[in-house]
């Protein structure tokens, strides 16, 4: 393989990785539980940016249930976010000749 061609491909990959990282950072995904009564929004880094609770769920005698619903909504958002990141990665990195299923550093 031609060294210049290899360097050009490396530069293209570096540029696409930067674009991918920017795209991932800008993502927003919602997870829900209790038929939408608990909604959590995560950014592409997996950081929680929003939590919405239906007031009917707030009951001092049922705190453990509310905690479980919040965890379920978070896990739903996290799973959706991981799928979205994989889709964006595949979309941006197609044509780069990377092995299928290659994990990228984020």
C-alpha cells in the first residue's frame, strides 16, 4: 500500500472521528417508564439533562417504587442512546474499511 494513500486515509479517519464525537455529544435521547409518567433525557455522553415526574407518583409511602421507575427510565434512555450512537457511528464511518463491529473509543 502506498504510504501517502495510507496517510490520507488516516487523516480522513481522524476527521470522521472528530465529526462523530461532535455528533454523539449533540445527541439527546429520552427514556420513559410507568407509561410515560417518568421521563429522563440523556445527552450523547450519557449525562442526565432532564427528569420529569408526574406529580401523581410522588407519595412518601411509595418512595421505593418511584426510585425503581426512575432507574427504569434511565436504563431505557441509556439503551436507546447506545443504539443511536452505534447507528451514527456506522453511518459516519461507512466506507472507511473498518472491520465490522469495531468498537470506537466512546
